């Protein structure tokens, strides 16, 4: 059976629960995991994967899960999407690594050209490739600092930018990301976000002015190299800022020579029903950071931006052994081709419409907010009639979903957000089945 959106892979597109979850084979593997892998690496749902594609993940016990997680917004085009699998196989036969800084290859250049073309804005751009989202965020900061000759970096409440030393400082949430791992990098300042569910009565421009006021009073625009922001927050709770928040911030950055950096690691590559989330409000960032959905699961990330900023660091100042690995580049080119060929921007929008309609129709008083764009949708769970977070209910709903063969993830500063990130190769019948399951779980909870 082929998937109607990608033409493959030949994996039965059904939810199938044939054992306890996790099943016996998974439990045995998990015991070995606990004996061999550092416990700091947690697992959301310890079922061990043997295959995935379309809209399902199949485990070692023969269970088939509907995937509402995409490996955290990574397999946006689907797992082992046909063009990606073919491009990777071809590249792995030709060569696996030379190091682009030693003897380069054209796949890297083609990825840079593609990123320069598809990211917001028609200005002259350059790109540089890395391995992880955090590494790319760090490099965006290096670029902004050399360009502006300033040091301070502004980030926001609820932000998530990664787990390396600089990005831990930029990330907001203590547990589990920061606790015990200090000291953190200096010259990182935090401003209030626009969080429509929790700041009723403050519109987007007003929320931006509130943030700008903090930055002007506590940092000073003349000291600020960059404002780094997720246009829709990911780990922080899928918070979509009120209309006008991002444009107002951007305008202030422009007026004050501050580099505006969009961290689109989670929101990029068709996920939100636009190629990039900035596109929804016509925001053209100076630098844009991408990763996750860029290469169908192969490790790749990028910084793309204004040529004069990107060219500020000296020769040899940017790079890394594996950055822009040829196999990851081949995958990225296939991802971009798949998004275009299969109309996945439109597909994300359609998935979003379906999800928002269905979730709103639950009309459950414990669902305080339904929000998101495209195939990046979340519900925030609260004690009925209040905005008091209900993390226990969130955990219980996620656990029930997992038991019944539906992979969902939680997020949010208060741990009370259920997020839904289906691959865009998800067939309609599985999307509907996953939402039916959730409705029943809320009825039973
Ligand atoms: C996941 C994420 C990162 C970090 O990416 P890694 O590849 O895990 O280092 C940074 N920013 C955002 C918005 C993310 O969602």
C-alpha cells in the first residue's frame, strides 16, 4: 500500500496495538538501555522502533502507532520519504565525507542556494551549514556579534534554543534543560513574550513595546547585537504571539541596528502551513536559523541571512568537521524537492484546519486554549474555568494516548501543553483516527 502524499513507503497505514505498551521486546530492550545509556537521556514512550513511514511508527513487538510527533517536527516530509531515501542511498555510494572546509562538494553549495532562495526576503543572502539546531543558533550569535561589534543577546520568556552552553543560557526553562549545568554564558537577557492566552487585553504591538521597554531599560539598544526569537515557540508551549508582535519588534531592531534572528528550527520547512513561520506576517528576519525538518532526520542545520552580516566573520571563523555533511545535504535537497512536488505547504494548512476544527469541537472546559498554525497545533490544559495549568491531566492524556497507539508529545513551561506535529505524509484516515482517540480519552479522563 503506498502513501498518497509521498508515493511510499510500503508500510501498512494502520493503528495496531497487539501487546501491552510497551510490549515484551521493547521492555527487554529498555532494560538494556537503562544498563547501557546514561539516564540523562530520557524517553517519552519506550517502544523500540523498527520501521516508520507515512503516518505510522512500527515497534519491535509489531505495534503500529499513529505518529503525532514526527520525531519533534523532524520527519515533516515523512519517515524514509522516497526521494530522501533514494538521494541518501546514492550519496552514500559516491562518498560519505571529505569535510567541506578541506575539499568541498556541490551538494553543500546547492543547499545554500536553495536556502537563500526559499527563506523570507529577496535580498542578497549567504548560508552556512552545521549539524544541530543549537550549533546553528550559537553561530547566528557569533555572526551577529562580529557584524554589530556588540555583545548582548535578547531572548524571550519560555524560549527554547538548545542544550549547549550558550543555548542553555538562551533557553528559559530550568528543569530539565539547565538545572545543575551552570555557569551559563553571559550577556544573555530575557524579555517578556506575547502569550495571548495568558496576557489577555495586551495586543501584539503593546506586548512588543513591553519587551522593547525591558531591553531599552535593562540592556540598551546600543549594546544589543541580536534579538533571537522563535516566531512560534516550540518547547515553550506552541505559543503563537499576537498579530503585530513580531513586526513591531522587527521594526525596532531595524531602527536600532539590532540583528533580528528568527529561530525557525521547529517551525521551518512547511510545518506551519507556510515555508517558514515568519512568512505568515511577512516578517523578513536578518538571519534565520533552520534545522529539524530540513533533512528528513539526517543531522543538518543552517544559518541563512543578509550577505553583509553573514560575511562579517573572518575566513575560518565559521565551520566544523561535519557541518554540511554530503549525505545530510543530499537529504535536504530531496526534502525541499518533496515539499514542492507534493504541495506540502498546502497539505500542512489542510492538516491544521482539520486539527483545529476537531480540537475546538471537543468543547472541553479543561482545554483552556487551542492554538497553532498548520501542522503545528497544541492544546493547553487548565483547571476548568481558570488559567491554572493542569500538568497532571496533560501527563495522563499523553499516557492514555500512548497506551492506545497514538504518539503525542507534551511541552510548555508549565508542562500542561499537548502538542501535535504529524508528518505531512499522514493519510487523512489516520489523522481522523488520532483525533477521535483524543476525543474519547478526554471523555474518559
Ligand atoms: C529543537 C530546537 C533547537 C535545538 O535543536 P537541536 O538540533 O536539538 O540542537 C533550537 N531551537 C528550537 C526552536 C528548537 O525547537
